[in-house]
């Protein structure tokens, strides 16, 4: 892969991420508000782990299978929608200044990791995306695996960096809003998760409408 091709790839990623917050970014903002940037890194790790699996699936040619049997995988997305909406409602209805075992459990690394992983996995068509994106920048005359590692690794670094930036910005903003404590943090976080669920659901409906 030449330097010129790699630069074009970076520009393509910049254009892809230059959009309003998506489901994963809304989730990381929510967790950063409630638990801080350091804790929310577990959510980033879960998101990137799901991306890694999706990239691997695309590399093994599963994109074509998913594209031809997408209806079978739609339930995965709707489970993700229900999961995010359920968490959001729990936060909105939670008691002010929640503390003790329940608050500690909500900040467990395993739970934060699972949230990031399931949210990213709720979009099975990401495999199709990676399967369509990577071939545009691969030189068939050169070894394929190193190029896939470079493309995939770059995507993970860019995606992870953007998620961390969102988390840091959210936390910094919260520090200036001294009135936003306790129940208001939970309500805002819950609304963000429901917004993420709505965004995920709307994308699925748009895809179904386009297919028709």
C-alpha cells in the first residue's frame, strides 16, 4: 500500500466520522457523564472488540453471506435497540444520587465492556461496510494480510480516539455545569441511551424502506 493510498484512506475515515454522534458515541458520552472518562474506556474496549470481530468476518468473506441473508440478522439489531432502551429507562427512573451496591454494579468494568460490545454488535451490517471499504484500498499485487492489518488497525485507532475525545468533552462540559448532579446526570444519560436506541432503530427502518 502506497503512502498516497493510505492518505486517501485516512481522508475517507475522516469523512465517515465527520457526522453527528452515532449509537456508540452516545453510549460513551452517557457512561463518561456517569462514571468518568477512565471507567468509560471499558466501553470503548467493548466497542472496538466488536469491530475487530466484524472486520475479521469481513476478511473471511462473510460480508456476501450477510448481504444475501440480512433478514436473518435483523433481530440482532432489534435486541440491541431493546437493550439500550431498557438501560435508558432504568437511568431515567432511578433514584437521585444513587449509591451503594447498585451504583457500584452499574460501573463494573465487565458491564461497561458488555454495553460497548453489544451496542456495536447490534449493527451486523458493519461486516458489509468493512467488506466494501477495505477492498477499495488493497493492492491485489501485494500481500493481503498486512494490508488488512494496517487498514483495520488504523480504523480501530481512529474510532477509539474519537470515542475517547467524545468522553473527555462530555466530562469536561459536565464539570462546568455544577447544577447537573445526581438525578439530572442519570436522566441525561438515560435520554442519550434512548436516543442511541432510536437512532439504531431508525437506521434499520430506513434500510428496510430502501429495500422495498
